[in-house]
C-alpha cells in the first residue's frame, strides 16, 4: 500500500496551496469582497478565475479533452483539500458544489451532443448549474425512489413537468438544470432525469430559502413546475434511469464534499495554532497547557482519520468500485470532524473566535449543514448497518490484488 502521491499530483497540490495562500485567504478579512449572502463578489471572482485558468488549475475534475485536468479521484482528494482551506477556494477553480458533481455526471453519462450543449459551458465557466431532486414533504428527500412527487408525462416527443422542489443549491444563478422527475410508479425504474435551461417557460423560482449560511452562489431555492416542456433529446440516460443518475452523481459528490471539508478542518487548526502560540495566560503560552494540547491533538487525529477514509474511498472509485460503504463512512466522519474542528478552534480563540474577526464563525455555521447535505448522517449509518447485517464479517474485507 503506497500512500505517496504521484509527482504530478503533488505538483498540482502545492501549486493550489500557494494560490490559495497568496490570492484567496487575504480576501477573507474584507467584507467588501463578498455579497449579502457571504459569497465572493462576482467581479472579484471572475478575476480570480482568469488567474486560475492562466495557471492551468481550472476544472481539474474533468477530462483534458474538455479543458480540465483529468485528475483521478485520489488526485482530486489531495487537490480539493487544498482548495477547501478557504470557503471561497473551490469556486475559484471551478471545482465547487453543485457544479463539479454535475460536470462529472454529464461527462460520464451524457451523449456527445448533450455534452457539447450542457456540459461544455459549465466547464468553460460560462454558466452555473443546479441539480433539482429534493422536494418538500411528502416528496423525495433521502428516499427519492419511493417518495418523489414531481411528475413528467410524455406527450409526443416532449415531456411535461409538474411539481415542486426545494433546497435546490445554486438555482438562483443556474443556467443549466438537471431535473429528476417521476415517469412511472415502478419502485426502482420510476424516475427519469432531464436537462433544461433557465429561460424555458413553465417553471419559476418561488424564493431563495434563508439559511444560516454562508451559501454557494445562487443559494438554496424553492422551485415550482407548472407545465415545463422538455424535448425528449434532453432526457439524460434512459427512461427509468433517474435513480441511477442520482446514485452516480451523489456518490462522487459526497466524497468531494469530504475533500473540501477536510481542507476547512485543517484551516481551523491553523488559525487555532497561530493564536495559542502567541496568546499568554497565567505566565505561559496557551499551547504550553496540557488541556490545549489535548484539544489540538484530538482534532488533528480526527482530521487524519477522515483523510484516510476519504482517500481510501477515492482509491476504490479509481479502481472501478462504487465504494458506497466507504463514501458513507467518510461522509459521516468528516462532517462530524469539520464541526468539531471549528468548535475546537473557536474555543481556543475565545471571544476572538466567536467574533467576526476571523472566518471561524463562518466556517462553524457552514459546518452545521455538513451532517445534512447529500444524505443525513443517520441515513448513511442506517445504510451501513444494512450492509453489516448482509455481509457480516465480510463488511471489513480488504480485497486482494489480482483476484
């Protein structure tokens, strides 16, 4: 088992770290660099994106033929972690949610003509995108196959969409949408995925749902569909493959979240270490106290556990495995780790950490969503328990090379 990064990936990683240190982290202290939703201001973002393109650090998750870096999942794990040291890093490199997950999905399953129309503008940074699946109760959440209410009815060579979606990330700025709707009552083959453009009639954004934030560009929106018409040529995969589309997208998207969250977790400790190394109390530096060392040591160990889980899942995906168990374990662990790292750093910074003088309070608010997005932690644990009941001791199988 070789845990060393290949030289080309290590080179990408160090260049990204340098870019984040020089051009992104210095922006965080000035509120004028952000909009009212605490997203980086678009004119400034465009300048940074042009710089990232010029340094060949753009869209590393997609193929070189399409203008990306074509990194394997292991390479993405290392590089996304560096991007994620700032809340505002991933979007600069066009490797942010939800767009990166949509790009990887489309590159994997779309037809060539669909890639030209719907994928390439995303890769080029000309449009944003959104994945519309989640619905208000009694509609789909963690169980889209069994509970989805939004319907697509075929009329000739077109599909008519009626329904209701909410907490659709990025919808406020998205130009391209991937929509999942019910096309039959079959328990496994009842959903189908479609592509549509924001300018098509028959749908609207009801509201941008207020959240704790900070948010992605476009926020988390509530949408209604009242006769949106989609040509059959803009159906993604086959009729009945909507659940498959969802599983393909969310598997890697959950893991890329973990990669970015690990970067944020490390950043929290960086801020904490700097403070406790300078601050004195009762005649000595804070970092000389056992209690402080225990807190930092525990957080550092938790981050490394999350890194190993994430990297193992990434490696399995690179081997052609879906790595569903491994992704779920990483998702639960790293979501908890991010929240704990932010909490630890705030505690060690005292009132300074609770204030807006550092980014810690922003990270703390953001971290609370980690245990909810792309499947609540409880759902992932339930899936893991089902796998354990089915596989028993084989749950922990290593696998063997060449077999």
